């Protein structure tokens, strides 16, 4: 456990990195310490062939006043939790950079299997150790994400999206349930396709309960982006949510929270949770998510 105050890192810049990451932040763990969380202020990362800002195994950290542009991946959070991003500009591909690299090999999506993403985040809380789980997810305030919609127009990318999800959170999850608490406040996402997050990727990994809450502000009453699945929107009734690209739906005026109900693991395989809207009478039947890691003390009753 780290006891020494970590302080503020300010004004770091990285550009034109050929491989790897422009700025790499790793192993800043701040569990149950009286010291304030580390702050990373006024960071800039641009024109890096790989990641702009790459954050790994970092818990309880704040990122204030940053800018990324023309990186393959703008801001990546891997094996990290309890993160706050505020006053950030995250730009995908600009015309001047495209024109400058048009005839060169080192341009965005040099590999057709790469993604071009604004933010890559986890689907699950990162349980470094269960007793130190910060359970914080990602909070974004005053963030602008643009120009991640050139999927086949400018570059031959496998995927482009303002927000997407890290494959490591799929391989490390045994529950297949989204619990990486995420909220937006005054977050602007400009995408000509209308994509906010790639819920299709999450759905492909059998995560069908993504929730990103939008905090009410001066511009509106808030709402929630959710997986376009009946378990997320069925109980709200017809017309409460509308579908948007990326296997997601937006539900205006709604704020969702997560509850977890644990039941006996044997004989409950086919149980479903019945949720009823008392105002409209709409009902959703939500299947359970069972842990199964093929070990006899989890998957078979024994004496």
C-alpha cells in the first residue's frame, strides 16, 4: 500500500512516438490512503503512432485539462478504476495530419486490424484485490470527443468509435455484467453516425447491460445511454428510449443505478428477476449471470 503523497504531475507532452505510447502511466495505486489522489494536469499527446495517453493499473486518479489528437488510441484505461477526467479535448483524425501522412507508411490504422478510439475503458470494476476494490469506474466532466468517424472514408480501420471497451475486461470477467460505474457531465460527442459507444463490441462478449449516466446540467435534464436490450429498457415502456447506432439506446430523463442480488448457486440456473414498472405495468424478465470457472468447488455440489 502506498503511503507517500503522490502529488501533481503537470504539463507533460508527448508527440510523434513511432511505437508504443506517447504518455504511459502505470502502477499509481491509491488505496485507503489519507493522501489525496494523484493528479495529472495539462497533458498533451498528439501524432503518436500508438496510444496518446495509456493508463494501466492506476486507481483513484484525476486527469484535468488535457488534450489528445491524431493518435491511434486517444485515452486508454486498462486495469484501472476510480478515474476522473475533466476539461479534456480528445480529437481523432484531423485533415492536416491525414494530408501530411497520405503518402507515408506511418499513418493512422497502418494495420487494418487496429481500432481508432477516443476512450478505451473497462466493462468491469478492476478487482486488484477484493479488499482494496475502489469501485469507482469513470467520471467525465467537460469533455469534448470528436473526429472518430472516419472508419472507411479516410482509413481502413477495423473499428472507430468515440468510446469503446477493452478486451482485457472481457477475458478477466467471470460474471459478464457491466459494473464499471460511468457518468457524463457536460460531455459532447460529435460523430456523424450518431455513435457514442460501441455497445456491439460489449454485446459480442455477452455484456448486455452497459449503462452510462448523463448528469443533468444547464443544457438538459440528463438521461442514460444503455445497451439496446430489453433487460435494460423493456420495463421503461414503449417510447421511453430510442435506438442509436452502436447497439445502444438513449433514455432521456433517466438515471439508473446498479443493484446486485446473490442467490444459491445450485438449482437457480434458470431463474429470472421480474421487474415491474408500477406506473405503466411494463415488465422485464432479467436472466441471472452465473459464475462458472470450471472448478469443482464452484460448479459442482460436493460434501
